[in-house]
C-alpha cells in the first residue's frame, strides 16, 4: 500500500456545476425504446405501455436532461412521423441502424415518459436529410404558444401548452462519413448558422449546440471545430464533443488512462473555441456539450454485427448490448470525475445511452430489469452532488504509471463537489497493483464552512475479479459497499482504496 496525500482547498473552485452535466441520451436504436422503456405487455407496464420498473431505475440513476431522438437516427428522421394518431403513423426504414421504425413513440409519448422520470427534454433536429424549414416547423410545434396551424395541430394531438424545450442540437456528428447528409465543416457551418438564426427569430430563449467532432481521433479534429465556429460563433452557445472508450486486447493499464484522453479532448476544444473568440475579438465563451460519452466496445460490435439482407429490416433488434464489468465501471467513474473537473466549460453532458443500448440499465422482454456496473458511479455522483454545488479541484500527490499513449499517468485522480452542508469526494485508484492509503487535508474546507466535518456515507466499487459483471443470471453480482476505514480526525480524511477502484465519500 502506498500513501497518497491530497489537499482540498475550497479556493480551488472550478465553477458551480450545471446539473445538465448529469444528462442522458435516448435514441431510436435497438431495444432502447421498444422492449426497453416501452413494453406494453410487461407486467409492470403502465396505461401508456411504459415499464415502471425502468422508470424507477432511471429516477434512481438521477439523469437531468435527456437528449432525443438521436444520434445517427436523427439524420434520417421525420419528426412528423411521431405525432398524431398511432394507427396512422407510418412505418419507416431507419438507414442509420438498418431497422424498421414503427413510430409508436414520438415527441408526445417521450415527453410523457420524461415527466414520469423527472428529466428535461433536449431535442436534436435533422440537418442531415432535412434543413432549416423542418427545424423551424418542429420548434414552432414544440415551443410556440401563439395560435398557428402548427400549434393547432399540437393541440389536436393532445397538448395545448408548449413543450418549452430549452436546449437544441443542430444535427448530429456531421463530420462523420457514416452520417446521412455528411458535409464538410464549411458546408455544415453555413447550414447550422442559417438554421440557428432562424430558430432564434422564432424563440430567442433557446440554447443551441453546434456539432463538434465525433471523436478526438477524427482526421478533421480541431480544424472541424475551428471552421464550424467561424461560421456559427455568434449563433450558438455550445459545441458538442463525443467520446467512447474500451479496453483493447486485454490492456487494462492503457484502458485505465482513458480519462486522460477525455481531459485532452476537452482542453483542445476549449483552446480552439477561445482561438475563434480571439479572432473575432469577442468576450463570448462557447461552452461544451459532451453529449455522447461512455464505455463502448466498438471493436466487438463491428466483429459481431449482424449483416441484414436488402429485405431484412427488423423491429428493435438486439444491438449494442454491451455487458459492463467492474473495470469498465472504474474507468466510467473516472470519466465522470474528469467532466466535473472541467465544469467551468462542460456545462452539459449526455451519457450515451440509458437502457439496453450501451447502457447502465438492462431489461429482458417480459422479465426483469437490472443495474449494470456503470450504473453505480453515475447514480452516486449525481445524488451526492447537491443542486448549486461547486466543483473543487483536489491536489493529489500520487505515484504514476506509464501509458504508451499518454506518458506518465497519476495513479489517483479526484474531484470534490462542495455545497453549504458539506462536501462529496469522488476518487479513483487507477493502479493495477497498488492499494492507496489516502490522506486528504480538509482543514481549510472546514474553516470555510465554519463547521467540523465527519463521514456520513461512503461507497466503494471494487472487485478482485476486474471482469465481474451483472447479468440476467446474476443481476446483483457487482455492487458498492462502504469504505470501511473512511474517517476524519484532526481535519484529515483517511481512507484505503484497493487497486482498480472508485469511491465516493460524503462529509457533512
């Protein structure tokens, strides 16, 4: 066991945390909606066909804003297909995921589900196969209170009052050649600017997200952000980031350094956005919407992907149903720490996705639902970060390990969220071999709060078998347990962290 000294000084504040950083993402993909959140024949289904066991888990997860309806799906989506009487809605071929979309769930139904789980709606508009007019039509339908043909249509479909959607994505991953309507940065930037200007004429209160790169490894990364923002800088509030991580070839040590990649991704996009601001001699600061992030085993999916024939377009096939283990959850928790460490510029983030599809929640048709390992770091970080809390950097003196990609990487990474009643510490031990004896000096925090602090709850995610997972057969194999020796004495918090572990400690 190695001793790790840390210092928690409230003056090292990053920013007040925007609760939208605990967002989620629901796409019409695989069994996410159909057989996931919506299964009319299930024993827990409510009158609208939504699984109440899933509603309960999503509420426990603590997601704030949920991005919808995609994802790649949105670039071929006609939003009008999902409104009106269900029996009149058309079945469509979804080119993004080679499936049939029944359109049983659309805007009204999804908003009803959001009301049940207590989350806000974040809408993406189709700038792949459609454009400015269709985006304006959707905005008018969703947000306008004035009597028009569109609002009459909304009322006829059961909603007199506007949806009041605050945050809107201007397309999805338009830098990706796989995306329907893929464009270069200049063409996309011009279209996004025109669309944003029109949408602001209709509703000046909305917040808009321009498409950034769909990954830091994209050949156009950096140049894409600069060119898009040169066209959209005055029109948008956010630029998006997307990143997925996985263990490659059993190299757990390299996988445990994933958060370093996310950190460099964020800092690169911030630098590019501020470069454009400097060129425009503007004090405005573009914020980041990290509206797709997760652990996703893309290589396995590519190897196992089912190839459908030209006449095979299944409804809700099993797609992207990754099984997460304890190692995945530790890396996942580290990614959450990194988002909080950059909460001055990352003001929104969406875990992709929520149910069945690369998800923290799994369901079996007609059967149970259960929490994957990644459920725990998200739900605990969301719950233990109080509304209005401030993210505070934690200075850590830790040993390092060598990463092939990133050089020397610290073994222990941490962040704190401070509110008027106390502090929540989130910490990860990335070492494969060494336990850490953590000692955190909280004297300045106690002085600032004017009260003594004590441990009121603690949670440790660690398994001796890093590849242990929760499955249909063993849905509760992996969970969290208290950090048994977490304690405060003489304004020093002490706790032991096993190798490859994530912990949350609440002091109040």
